[in-house]
C-alpha cells in the first residue's frame, strides 16, 4: 500500500511530500474503533446503572476516589510530557531532551498502571470481585479494558524510546504512537467521572 | 409463485412484528424514567460519535491538504523527514 502523497507548492519544501503516512492513518482508524468500543461499554454501564435501585450497591466497598484522582493527574502529566517530547523531537538537536521527556512519560504511565493494579488487589481483598455484583463486573471490565490499553501503549512507547536512543525513530511512527497514548490519556477522565464519581 | 417462495415470503413478512419486540426491549428490565432517558442518551451517543469522528477527520484532512497545496496559511510539515 502506498502512502498518500501530494504535490507541495510551498517554497522550500520538497516537491512531493507525504501528508498522511500509512502508519498514522492506521492508528487513527484503530483509535476510532477503540473509541466506539469504550462508547459501547459506557452505554451498557449507563443503562444498567439507570435501572438499579442502589448504585453502587450497599454491600460493595467504596472506590478510592481521591487516590485515583491523584493517579489520574499522573496519567495526564504523562500525556503532557509526551507532548513536550514531541516538541523537542521536532527541533534540531532536541533528541536528548526528547529522550528524557519520553522516558519520564513512560515512567509516569507505568506508575498509573501499577497504582491501578494495587487498587485492584485491595478491592479484591475487600470482597469486590468480577462476580460479586453487576457494579463490580462493570468496574473491572471498564477499568480493566483501559488498563490493558495503557499497558499496550506503554509497551509501544518503550519501543519508541529504544529507537530514539539508537537514533532510528521516524517522525511518523512517533506520531502514531503518540496518538495511541493520547487516546489512553484522553479517555481516562471520562471513565473516571463515570465510574468513580457517579 | 411456488409453495417454497410463499413460505419464504410469509417468514419474511413476520419481520413486520420485530420492531414491536425491539421497542419492548428498552424497558424490559426496568420501566423507570431514568432507564428511558439513559436509552435515549446512549442511542444519541452511539449514533453521533462515529459521525463526529468522521466529520472531524474529513475536516482535518481537507485543512491539511489545503496547507500543503499552499491555499491556506503554510505550516511546516513535520512528517517529511523520514519518508
């Protein structure tokens, strides 16, 4: 499959320039699909919740709202650092700063996932399991789906970091991996408000 | 029309009753007002979201093409380094 090319009439630019690489286009399609997946989960959750007399059920433990809010800030900071890493990567001689910022972004993303895992262990300890109630089932399904996406995106970013260190990272693949991480960061506040605050 | 075709037509015509079943389904587990509102909202979400995403993508794509063609304000392309 060919990349999309267009004649660039701007002075100083190369005559033929790809304006949307295949990898980026594929990532946009993938993220659009994932948006619909999470929209379906949100819809199912909203409808089941609307039919329940008590939500969350009285016998289930309460979710750690404040701690997860702080953890959410960690994830947002990770997204911001990735944005800054891209800025540094785009300028000449900014590779070192980009490497440092990307590494920090990965570390913060990993902290978010690890804290979520720690939270799950505690909740399971309190008796909140996948089968204990519909509420718990939805919690693990939605937050787990997000967590699995976060793990996959961190893995992708780690590969990008390895390539960046070896000076082999291309702008298009870095852009595609950023789209994936921005999706993971962007969808979380919606899920947090829906699952933790309602 | 032979008997097989008539039977097929008769079976297909039963689809006329399907929307009634589908309508009943929205309140089959809860007849509360909140559930009805939730159904409307989530239907709007699942209908509007793909259209919004497609529209946004087309808008952005056209804008980017215009920039590359030099019609609009020029911004330095960031993706021409490695391809």
